[in-house]
C-alpha cells in the first residue's frame, strides 16, 4: 500500500515579499494623498491667500447648502442609463451569444472590441459640439439642448448614454461571458452583476470630461458634476479647502463602493481560471477514445475523471469509475486546464444570438454616429501632431506598466502563494477603499506634491501618480488564486505563465484609460508643448478661432489599428478561455487504497 504525496506549500515569506511593492505603492500614492486631501479639507485659503485651519466649516457649508447636493444628484443621474445597459443589456447579450455557440460568441467579441479602443471622451464630446454649429443636422443636433438650463441636464444625460453605450456593452460582455462558461453561473452571475453595478456608479461619480467640454458645468450650474465642483473650488477659485472637502466626500462614497465590491468577491469566493480550448462537438467516437485513453492524472484513474476532486466528470467525458489508489506522486500531475462548458447550439439559438448581436451593434452605430461623422470631417490640428501623441501615449504606457506590474506582483503573492492561507483574499480589503478611485479624486493633493517637487510643467508629471492599479490587483488576484488551485507545486508554469497574458491585457486597458484622461494632464501641464491630445482638444473647443474641432486627434489610425489587433487577439486566444467560478477546486484526491 502506498500513500499520496501532497505538494509542499510555498513559503509564506515569498508571498509577503511579492506583496510588499503593492503595499508600499498603495501607501505612497493612495493612502498618503488621501490623508493629505482630508487634511486640506479642514483648511481655508489657497494660492491667492494664506492657508489657515478652518475646522469643519467647509463641510458645514457644503452639506448645508445646495451646490453639493445638486452636483451629487446630477452626477448620479448620469449613471442611470449606463447602469441599465450594464445589468440588463449586458447579461442578455452574453446569454444569447453563449447559447449561440462558438462563432457567434467570438463574432460578438470582435465586433464590440472597436468600441473599447475608440472610446475617447474628449474626442466624442468634441464631435457632439458640432451640433451647436448653424449647419448641423442629424442626431448631433440633440446638442442644441445644452444651451438652456432647463434642457441641458437631460440632454447631457442622453449624450453620455449614447457615447458610452458601445463601450459599456463591450466591457459587460467581457465580464459576463466567463461567468456563463463557469458551469453554474447563478450566484457567480449575481456577484459579478453587483460588482459591475458598483463600478458603473463609481466611474460615473468621477465624470469630468463630458461636462467640462460640453457645458463647463452650466448653464447656471445645471450640469455641475462632483468632479467639476471640486475642480472649480480648488483650481478656478483657488480655494483648496472646499475643493478638498468635495473630493473627500466623493472618496468616502467611492471607498464604500470599493469595500462592498471586494467583500462580494471574497464572500462569494469568486475565482477566475482558464478553460481548455474549444474542441470539436461531442461524438460517440471521441467519448470512446477518451474512455480508453490512459489518464495523465494518476495510475488507474479513468480518462474522464476529474483531477479536481471527487471523481467528478466534465461535460463530454466518459463516466468516471471509482479510481484506484495512485502510486505516482501528486507533484507529477500536470496542471490541466478546466474544460469549458459546452452547450448544444441549435438553429434557433444561433438565430437569437446573431439577431441580438446585430441589434446591439446597430444601436451602437447610431449612438456613435456623431463621433464617426466628426472624425471623418476633422481637420488636421496641433492636437493630432506627433508631439501631442508622444505626450499622450508615452506617459500613459509608462504609468500602466508600473501600476499593473506592481499589482501583478502583489497578485502572485496574495492569490498565488497565499501568505495567510485560506484567508489571503481578505488582504484585498487593505486596498479596497481605492478600488474605484481615479486620479481626479486625489488630484489636489497630488498636484501640490508635484508642485513641491518642482515637477509641474515637466514631462514626467504627465505620468499618472499611481504606483499600483487596485482594479488590476483584484482581477489578477482572483486569477492567480484560480490557477494556483490546479498548479500543485509548479508555481511558475501553473500560475505565473498562464497569468502573464492577463497582466498584459490589463496594462493595455490602463494605458487607454490614462491616455484619454483630461483632468490630470490639465492640472500639471500648462505649456502647449506638453499638452496631451485630450488637453489640446479641450483647448481648441474653448477657443473662438476654431470652428471645426479635431474629434479624431485622440484616436489616430495607427494607435486604433494596433490596439484593435491586440484586443481581438486577446479576446480570441485568452479572454474567450476564461471562466469565473465560485469556490475552488482541490487537487486530485484518489480513493482508498486497494487491498
């Protein structure tokens, strides 16, 4: 009689060591600026007059007046339609494409990828501004409603909904399809829906670009957002105290949403793992071959048996017999990918999936037409020249590599090596208050830090001041956790290598977000030679000399082509293989020894 050899646990010290950069990065660029922002919120004065301690007066004035509550209410109203698209259209589209089979699902991924790589808020807002010109026609004339205080809020809500429809559908599809491929999506689908809803509200609370470009908060402050109100106080009126108070109150809401979303992920025990590539449809011949083939998971184990515990079988595999005691060491077991859930897709399912995709794409094209038309009619301008492109994409890429790279190391430590065992995911709560916090909510404190370091109006200041991407940390931790449960002792081959593509995908996503940000580069760069495309576009729109804005400056053809090719490859080769599941899988546990 032999006994199994269980893999030795990796040293917890290595897990802590990999998590240290993320902890330090969060302390330096998240915790300390937050503490600075809170401290500033109790001050009065600014650039134009001496700073003095004001106590809670700023909060009393904000909470006792109408400006803050009006801005909060309007900002939340901007999220209503994108939220409905996320929790209603997204799941229905994902379900239809999942049931339709492989090629409709992949066609949907490809078709909606373009909405992600071309989403540039300032460029889209610039295109909508063409609706205010005398010769405007078509859907873009909806922008006429921005002229009056009574109609401006509703008009801006519709413009934001139209501008974000395609990208919201695309991101929701990326999130929901892995849940459906996980097998039993009930509670996992609920958890992902809750987290996405929190994310949409959090992003909407920090909306800045559309309001700044289209209305500047007017007319009569009817379209003032929280980010716009904070910017007005701190940088237009030079009153850092009230501006910091608005930012602090906004951060408190964002922190609550981030903690709640992290608790959902941990409490529902969400895991992300890789499935095996799609194979041919089930057939009697393939089933017989699988039943007869020797199993790589241990001597005497049937080919259809699961290496993930309980002798379970995957869909399409041969029925598992009671396994005999394995004489081979567990450490030799290969980290086999989890087979995807395959469902028969009949003609009706295919027709429903294709029809749903066509409807969504058609609605997306109508919503995006003002931007498409604006890009086609855009003249050449300094906003699209090489220097502006360098100012935009180099700092964005550097910031993404650093913040996602640090997050990746932390995810390997927390999710892969698990320094405190089964409770390791709870370490994510240390980062949770900043899960949804962008650079704008801490912009005042970070701008002062750049000023003290004499970096304002320098190229390095364009790099976003964040050393760790908390959203990337959460996603990568869930992925490393899912991969580690089937990797055994092969940490490098079973966790590091399979998770590297996701780190690259997230770095690309963060690059796009950084490149299209307006607020941070507008704060730290006042010299025209340092303008990013977003800042240059916004400057064009505020100039009376420019009659036709350059709506396509932020999305040059080369960048869109490279980003689209990379995203389509990632969708088909990697993202289409992800599965989001609840709980975990254990290693192969053979039955009792034979006599």
